[in-house]
């Protein structure tokens, strides 16, 4: 029953084949690069953000209209988040945090539209985003602080004979950041969408299997699905916010490495 | 934000008026700052219990997985199986606990206990008990 399969919504399929790397020219050899439905929705997400922000800030009135006000609120929200977590020195990373927040937020909201693909439900996408943050932290930390960045792994006030135990633990804790960052976003979105599909699937199966009784009984899973839809909107926006806040906190470590 | 009534504390000369205005601006700024702080606190990332639980859970699991992964790679490279995996798994466990402690400390800092609540005896109380 493809209609009620809860995993089917995450299938990636090619829309257009682009080119093949390597291989001997026969069918199925080498790595084929394609424009997939996932890529399509990433492009749609970015296009929506860019078009909205360009349109909203085109007028630049002193007294903002509705669209301009929304854009300004969005800016103030992310700017306040960066300033409070990473300080004024963190504002040079504002473009990164703003892009991450709006991309995840809009992608999650797109995912809530029926028949749309949810970009953030694939761990490779969220892992790429978190590795972007992680590598930025490491690169900037070493460029700005040099070897002092390694102080991050040596907590202040720890006696020397405990350091051989504490430092590996700190290193593992640091390396676990991109994993927890990506798994949290991916897990929340994946689990939410599967639950939603399972509950609506119940209603479809009841109507198909039980007839008239099924029509009445399907009210219960439908009510649950309505409640879950609201919850999913909340989870989608909260997870975008959490991702951005944690990005700011990790960047703060790169700017001020002493614990 | 309340607007102070205009007829209140009307000064006789212009200097008084400036001083009055300055104090009113200062008080309005203070009030606004308080408002900003409050709205920042309300919008903390830990909005729901579910989000809080998932955050702690992933922080813990990720550290254990990373520790085990590094241990496995060390074993693969040096042929010390199973010691690298065992030791690094336990290290990952410790790092997971460290992550959880950090997250919870940060959550506690974000939402301090309401004033007047009983937080148990602190260091000063203990000292007083000993001196008695």
C-alpha cells in the first residue's frame, strides 16, 4: 500500500541527470550527478528567502510596511541571538547564522505543505550544515587565536596530573558537537513527519477496511493528525532556532577560547 | 510602557526642564532594557519539555558514538582490538556526561529559580552550623 507508507515521503528521485564522473560510459558505472527533488526544494527554499528579503527591503521606508517589518523583525531576532550568545565580536558571523536560520526555518515550513519534500529530513543535509559550522569554528579559531585555540580542551584550574584524563574527554565532547547538532534536527523532523503520516494513514486504512464504521472511527486519528500538524510547525521553528543558537555558542568558543 | 503624565513635576525654568527630560529618558531606557531582557528570556530555546529532553539525549548519545567510533578507528589502525574501543567508549561516556552537565547548567542559568524559593542550605549555613 504505497498510499499509507510512512517512509515513502522521504524517497529521493532524479528530476534531471546532469553529468557522470568516472566510469567507462556503460549504464550504471561512475558517479552520476543529478538534479533531484531534494535539490529542487533546496533551490525553492533559497529562492523564497532571497525573493522575499529583496522585495521586503526594496522600498526601505522610514516607517516600514508589513513586509519590511517582517524582514526587520527577522534581522533583529537573529542579530539579538548572535549578540547575546557570541557577543558583539560575533556579529561578523551574522551572515552565516542568518543564512542557516532562514534556510532551516523555511525548509521546515516547506516540509509542512502536503506533497512537498522536506530537505532537513535527510541526515546528510543536516550533517553538511553542521560540518559547515564545525569547520568554520575550527578554522576561525586557529586563524584568530593560533595555538591558543587548543586551550579550549584544557579547562582552567585543573591540576596537571588530571589533564591526561580530562583533555581526551574534552576532545570527544568537542567532536560530538556536529553529530548532536545534525542528529537533533534530522531526528525531530523525520520522527515528526513519520508520526503525522502514520496517523493520517490510520484514517485511510479504517475507511478502506471498515466502511461506514471506519468513517466515524477515523475522526480520532484525524483529530490527532490536526494536533500533530500544529506541533510540527512548532518543532520546525524551534529546531531552526536551536540550530542557530548553538551555532552562535560554538562560534563564541572560537572567538573566546578560554573556558 | 507607561507614559509619564506631562503636568507632573513641571519645572520653573528651562534648565529644570532639561534635567527633568533627561531623567525621564533615562527611566524610559531602563524600562525598555528590562523589557528586552524579559523577551529574550521568554524566547529561550528550551520552549517545550520535548525539545529539552531531545537536546539532552542527543548530546549524550553523540558523545558515546563519537568515542566508540574513534576507539574503533584506533583499533583498526594499531591492531589493539578490543582495548581502544573499550577505553574510548568509556571516555565517550564521560564526555556525554560532561555534555549533559553543560547543557543542564546552561538551562538552569537561562531560567533562574524564582526569588524566595528554598534552595537548600548553602555554604554559609553549613559554616554557622559547625561554629555552633
